[in-house]
C-alpha cells in the first residue's frame, strides 16, 4: 500500500489545460495586468473579505484573474472530491443520464470539473450528462457556456447538455431558477463550490440561513445523490461551514458521507482558534507556476474545507470508536511524533514515541491531514489528554487505501 504522502499529486487533464490556455489567450488581461489582478482578487478572498462584492466576477480584471489562476485550482478541488465519492452507484442511476446542479457556478467550476472527470473515466456518461448551472450574474454564466462548448469541441462530445440560468442564490427555489431546479431534478450531484460563504453575509445568523438553503435543496437529491460543498480553507469560512453542518445534522436532514466520522456537534468549534480543513498534494500547471513566480505565491497544494452530504446514510468508511480522521499534519517533536485526530469521541491528540516504533504501528508515519486510520491499543496516563501508541499498538491506514 502506497503511503498517502507519497501518492501522486492530483493534476488537471491535458484537455482542461488546453482550453483554459486558449480562453486566457483570447482575453485582454495578460502579463503584469493579470498578475496584479490575481494579487487584488487574492486579497479580497482573504484579508479583505468584508469588501468583496457579491458580483466580483462582473469586473473584467477579476474575471480574468479568476479564470487564469483560481479556476484551475478549484476545478482540481472538485475533482479530488469526485474521486472520494462511491463508485458503485445503483443500476437505475446508470441507466439514465446523470443530472447535476452547479449552484453558484461562477465560470462553470463544478460543471467543467465534472464533465472532464467523467470524460476521463466514463466517456459514454460524459456524452449524456445534464448540468444545470446557476449564478446570480450573467457574466460568469457566459464564461460557463464558453468553456463548456470549448471542452465539448476539444473531445468531440455532442450530447452533453448544459443549461445556464441566472437567479437569486439565497432563494434558489424562487423565480425561473426555482422552476429550472424543480424541472431538472432529481439530481445525482449538487455542487456548491466557494459560494455558500458569500450568501447572507449581513444576516443575523448567516450559518442558519445557509443551512436553510442546503436543507431546501436536499429533497431534490436522487436517493443515491450527494451534495458537495467546497469552501476556502480559512478559519472564518471553515468555522462557518462547521456551523452549517451542525444546523443540518441537528435537524436530521442528512448525514455526512465525508469528511466527518460522526454526526455529533463539530468539536472544532469548542475552541475559537480551531478549524478543520484539507490539504491535498497538487501538480501545479505551468501557467499557474508562472503567475506564482510573478506575484510571489506558492500554489503547490489544494487547501479547502468541504462537506459531502447524503440522505441514504452512506459513509466513506465504516465508523467505530477506533476509527479516526487525521485533522492536522504530523508534528515531529524531539523523540516523538504527534497529530490531532477526530471521530465520534471528539478531537484528541495522539503521539508515538520514537522508541515505540514497531512493525504494527509503522503506518503512523504515513499519516497526513485527511487520512482515515484505525488505532488499537492507545494508552493514556491518568490525568493526561494525550494518547500514546505503544510498541504493541496497531495503526492501519483505511483511507486512502
């Protein structure tokens, strides 16, 4: 079994890279202007979030920066999570075209990621997939149509269906958008990528309002369907997503397929400085690396927070008190290696002394943020919260296998 931290980094297909390069070359923002726009948009996404306009993609410079720099990264995030979904959907779903809703699609992030992902794995399904892409602004929808058409032409797809509709994302079931959502369901997949955190920013309880939006979409899932929510790996947005999760689970509206290994209250919210996010290795495209060199960024990993929600109770692994998600990097201390773990028991710190290394616990060294492991034999001294993996303890990597 290959250790998680030695797995080949995720990368975009040659088809995606080709059409992104073609579209970028046809736009007016290049060179220093593009680099500055990337810096400006990055600042709005991070330290200046309170000044981010809901329609920031209407600005041509911001749109160019997003297409050239942020879109490739977000495409990869969606595809990483598509890889995480179960691949044995029921026979009924295989007998009809796959139906997908990309809510808050921007320039088609979810739609394009899915189309390419299907084409690389199941071309016949890619040819018949039906996607409803929705956004609050017409400008990104035009980019969605352009990129979708360019990809279909590149690979020779004629049957893949895309419908774009403009509407109020805070009230998606109203107006024409609502009619289109009802008409297009039930959905095998609903994607909400980097959108939920931008809704209800001035509400008294934004997380409750956002959870209500997700709750209203859940009935439109097919029995085997998934809602994929992807958010930035910032403390503010990640903790907000944890609150959305709590609202939905408290109401019993769904269960978490991944990343959580329980349906209890999120323990990352116990302390104001904690939050949960992913970091996956990524093969940086040359165009992104070139922008990084110009602006001083390093985009060599995919960082994000996410939820995969279902209504059938299915989970990424079988849950138990001995099964944990690793929610931190391994920290190498003097004579010791530690990490924070999470499951139905809560968040706990576990370590293994160097002198306790053995054949049965050797996979501890392969753990990385996001790994799912089974631990047996962990001990704790009286009065201590730190768990210890002894020499006769076992560490088994469950996911990724």
